[in-house]
C-alpha cells in the first residue's frame, strides 16, 4: 500500500484510511501537513511559497518554477497565466505574441479592404454607366459641341482643356479617382470622399488599417504611451 500524497509505501507507520471524496490511504503526517503542488511531497521544513491567485497552492521554494520555461521564479516576479505560475520574461513574450497576432490580423484586414477598394474603383472606371444619356458629340464637362483636341474617358468625350480635376481644376493624373463619372486627383478625392484616420484626422488614400472599430494610416497606428509601432 502506498500513500496517496507522497506515493511511498505505508509500511508500519501510522496511517489514515478515508472514504468519500478523499478516498485513499495516507501517512498521518502527509494528510495533516500540506504538500507541494509540483512534486506532491509533504512540505516538512524550509521556506514555503503560497500563490493566492492559484487557489492558495503551496510549493517548496526549490519547486517554484515557471510553468512555461521551467526556470526558477523570483518571489517578487511571479505572474499567473492560464492557471499556472509564470516568470516575467515569459509574460512579456506572451504579450508580444498577442500584440504581433493582433497587428498581423489588422494588417490582413487592411490589405483585404484595400484590395476591395481598388477592385471597386477599377470596376467603376471601366464600366460606370451615366445616370443620364451620354451625348458623345458634346463635351462631358462644358456640354459644348466637340471640336479640336478631344479625349475619351469614363465612357464620355471631353475637350482636352475640360479634362481636369472636378475638385481643384488641376491636371488629371494618369491614375485618377472616379466619383460619379467625374475625375478627381488624389488630394481632392481624399479630402472629399476618403475615410479619415483616427490618429491624425487626415484622409486615407492608400492602405486602410482597421483596428479598435476605427480606421488608421498604418504609420499612425502606434502605442498610445510610447508611440512605438506594432510589429508583426
């Protein structure tokens, strides 16, 4: 017969036999003295470590090590994670893993959003249908009869002098933004239609990063305290 606590043979020493929830055979000293939560041996002498955050578990000081890396834990640097005691180094590593995972997921969502935005923009530019009949004999901007140099874009024709940004009247770049079948340069499109960054309040005209139910420039999504960017 062996003791339920220390696993040693009962031998000829005094023992206790119990039924019910604690059914088993114990050395008398093992049942009345606390046992170490790691090695299960009776704590007879020496320093004892008690962790109240783990339902008051007790450990021999030599048995008190990190549940992740198995290295010893300083008494003033004990943390509880996933129902086990862990050292400060492992806590920091687990926090960094979680931050990296969150940043990776946020970046993935931002890339998917940017892809959808570009696809929608390309679709509008390629197949936008005007709300009113298009008269290809007249300029889409000034409505005057076409003459001289003409360009065709957005399913319409324009005088070269009329082919300019609807917002500022400046030149239309090679890669322009389309809104309601009208061309816009990037600054005007951002000012008038693009979502605003929750960090700097400026328009987001490239990749949108969505996090914390808000939209951000990637460069603006940083730690509120130290201003360092999230890695991942």
